[in-house]
């Protein structure tokens, strides 16, 4: 397994993210980030590449569209041993993204504060679950971290081996599908209490 060289970090819960970013930077891992996360990392003295620099396209629609782009998802989803995939990413100048660190908009917190429907809708995360699911689907090659509690283990493995083990990637992928399914259920249950 090749070393992790590029990470995408986009988190609502900023717990430990500066420390994580600093460690990744010290390991020579390039960090791509978005909006508030990029700002937090920069304030921590960490070099960050804005997502728009990678995609060549600005964040649009008030931040609704940031990461939904072939240069991002191609970099996550391609099979590193598939000749056709390798030809495609070369043809389109897509660089691999080996580590995804994402957690989701705090939908549950927002609705618990009795937010109006429009506010609740704006706090339904689209890009986050898409990034997480893409990385989890491709766990054979990509490490995905949805929980700050897993930062330490992931860093320890990267420091030791340059990458995480397949076993760790599989366990982290399962965690992603558990959390995204719970997230979707929360949204469904909230919307089910309403009628228009």
C-alpha cells in the first residue's frame, strides 16, 4: 500500500482538527480544505489548499456546492490497481485523495433548538455524507475518519507505516455507514413530524 500523500479535511466539529492538521503537515501530507475548516487550520499555522484551487471552481450557492466535483470524487473513488481507472485519472489530471476527514453539519442540534424549517433544511449536509460514503466505499485504498476520537489511532498508524492498515480502513468505513444512516434517519424523523 502506498503512503498517504493527500488529505481532505472538512469538519463541523473542530475538536482536535488543528492538532491533526499539524501532524499531517509534519508528515508531508498535503491538506485540502473548505470554508471554516480551512480558516481554522490556517489560524493554527497550517498550510492549506482551498478546495476551489483543486477544482478550479468557486464554492457556490452560499456554500451548498463545494466538494461535489469530479476532481474531488475521482481522486477518492478510483481503484489504485485498475488500469482503466489509472488511465482515466491521468487523462483528466485527477490527483489521488488518500485520507478524508469529515464530520457532518449539526442537524440534530439545530432542530433541538426549535429552528424553523428553512434553517433546518440548510443544515442538512449533502457534500459531507457524499465524501464519507465515497471514501468508505473505496476503503481498500482510502482512509475515512468521521469521528475525532479516531484521529490518534490513524495518526499513529500513518507515522509507523505511512498509511493505515486495511483492517483499520474497513472498521472506519463501517463507522461511516453507521453514522450516515443515523443522520438520514434523524432527518426523516424530523421531517415526519411536519406537514405543509
